């Protein structure tokens, strides 16, 4: 695939609109072409800046009911009393109500606040993109030795993040850094698979329960999160969903 063709398809790739063969072809090209990889990162950063979910607010449920009730009351008050007009009046009322409901359904979602997980999704995507784009921001300590990375974290966080090297499964430990997410200091462990990076964010959970892994996709990235041994774990990468699940399974079994 040529660079020109890759950059023609890159918008569809970011939006998840390509078919399977096209997606794989673009992925292979990006893996080996620094210029197209940079363009891909630029598009992800641009999308992230335009999709700040903190600008949205979820209107309460009673708002829709209140608007609908007001419209129905207004319509009822203006229905003509003369019998021969009832047919046309009914049609007019029906169209008015349908139009009003359509407008409400379009407007109300604009005021719907995102859930806590959605907000965290967006924050993690933004941080992940920043870590890939900003020079020297990916890792504060670079090492594939798990003891070296663990020792670096020991003096900086009051919990023990799960640090293992899975090089035998093609998930190589790359290093670590600290981040601020959800108003908390989190440990970020970085892994590498081919030319792809995984950021694994870890911080103490509010409870000791174990939760199943949940996967989501946002802005061309796959995310997966779970809770185990009193820790929240969120992993993000542009690897396929299946590859990221394999990684999460390794982390869960090793900790």
C-alpha cells in the first residue's frame, strides 16, 4: 500500500468504517511507515480534542415528560370545536406532537452527562494519545526488567502495581510512569507488542471485590478494565480487541 492510499483511508480507519482486509492493510502500513503513523496520531489527537464529553450534560428524565405534557396541553387548548374541522385538527395535532417529540429526542441527549466510566474512558484516551505524541513522555523509567520498574514505583506510590514481563507472549515490558487520572495519582505500566504500545493504568479500588473485564472502543482505540486484589486496572492500545484481551488475561493470571 502506498502512503497516498494509506492517508486516503486513514480517516475511515480512525472511524472504524473500513472492512477487514482494508483495516489490516492500513495497520500493516502504519506499523512500518513513520510518516503515516504520525498522521494517524494527529487524527486521533484531533478527534480527541473535538469530543470532550465534559461539555455535555444529561437532562433529568422528568424534563422530557414535562415538555411533552406542556405540548399536549397547548395543543388541546387550540383544537377547533367545530365538528367538520376535527379530521384536519387531528392530523395537525398528530404532526405537531410528532415534530415536538422528534425535537425533544434530538435536544435532550445534548444535555445528558456522560457516565463516570465514559468520562474516564475519554480521559484515558487523551492521556494515551499524549503519551505517544509528546517526546519523552511515554515512560519515566525505561526498562524491561520488572524489578527495576517495580523499585522505581516503590518510592512513588503506596500500593503495589502488577508488573510482569510477558516477552515470551510477545508483550514486552517497556517501562513505567506516573499519571493523574480521575483526580488520582496512578501507576502506568507500559508494554510493547511489535510497534504498538499498551498503557496499563493502575490505582487502588474502593473495594476488594474482583470484577470481570469490560471492553469498550473509543476514537480508534480499544480499552479494557477490571478490578482485582483491590486495584483498578485499565488497559488501552490500538491493538485489536482480541490481542488486548489476551494481554489482560495474562495480567490477571499473573497477579
